[in-house]
């Protein structure tokens, strides 16, 4: 399992288990140093992650090296035109200035639903032009659902797709979408392996608007106890067996969290787990964008 580090925590308070808010810039820089020493060489960021790109840029200016994947703005309008394409290009130039780079490894469309609006071709063409100009090596899209993925690949031949998979949300595996992407040579980046921290909570710690997750979470934790695994180890063991995943993206708020995560990710899991028994399809739980206490889009 090859890890990548998400950076939304550097710009915003993120995740339902986060009680401390976003780390200071100094702490974020230390996290990036620890990640690099652990062999994590891909950072996932976005134009809309507050000052996350600027923090990564400070780290790069001090000698840090990593592949950078960033994202477009979220447009969120029913009809797109030339000015949105221009906005996309200028946003990338701003991202490059923040990062202190001339180009990045990847540029993803942040909101896949932007490809469902009239004139979406403007965005696709702008991303292709940026790739042709050498501003980005690869282009792609960040999606939540199979419907979004189907709409995206109908317009865009992506180099990278970032998608959610975890013990509870196995829909894109079960539907065959992950296998189809792999057959087409698409680089798959998996996010949400902890479901924004939900999989690391006890049922009695769930906020009231997520009470429907209590029963499946209790079943999962009971199984982990039988296997003598922690919640962190169980979630990462699932991620480790995802076929075709080029990167598994994780986020942390401290160097201590990162060290624990790396240790769990690199420890062999000898437990035999039938993960399919824990899969379910309630999108109100599986899609954090639908949670009543809104989380930033990842």
C-alpha cells in the first residue's frame, strides 16, 4: 500500500474526530517532514483548501520534494462558458504561485457534478490545454458516486481518478468501476478510508445526525476485537487489499497521528477478514457531503 498525504487539514478544521482544529503552520511543516522521511512522496491539496497550498509551498521552498496533486475551483453553476475555463486556468496559476512550482503532477476537477452542466466541455478543454502546455502532467477528477464517474468519463479521458473506498463504502468495487478504470490504465487514488474519521469512533461517540451508523459501526468494532485489531489497523487493512489502488490518501492533524498511521500501515495484517459483510449503501452515511454538519469537500 502506497500512501499519499492529504492536506485539507492544513487549511481547514476537518473531520468529525478533529477536536483541536487545524494544525499551526509550524506543526504542518513538521508533519510534511515526517511524511517525507516515511517515504510518502505524494501530497493531495486543492485551490479551495484555505492556505494549505501556501503551507506546502513553504515546505517546498525549504527543500521539500513530493509529487503534488491539486484541484480546480468548485464552479457549481448549471451553465459553463469561456470565462469559467479562464477561471480554471488562472486558479491553477495561483496554485502554482502558492506552491512555488512551474508545474504539478496532477490537476483534478474538484466537483465532478460540474461536468454535468451545459458547457462542461469548456472545463475539459481547459484542463487538456494545461496538460499540453506542461503545466500539469496528468488530469482527472475527484468523484463520490458511480453516477458522477460515469458522467465524467463520458466527457473526459482521465489520467487520475480520486474516489472514496472504505469498509462501509465498497460500492465502486462491487459495481466493477474500479476494475474498469484499471483496465483503461487510469491511476486510482483512494480517499476516505476512515470515512472522515467515522470508522475510528466508538458508536457512543457518533454525533446525533449520524446515529444510523451506530449499528454497522458496532458490528465492525466487534469483529475487530475478535481479530485483535484496532480501528486504525482494521481500516488500513481494508485499504491494503483494494485492487488497483495506486495511492491511498490519508490525512492527519499531528506528527503523532502520522507516526501511528505509518506504523499501522506498514505492519503486516494476518487477520482473515471478509470485508463484504460490512458493506452497505446508505449514502446519507457514506457521503460526507450529505451530512447535516457540513464538512469541506475533499
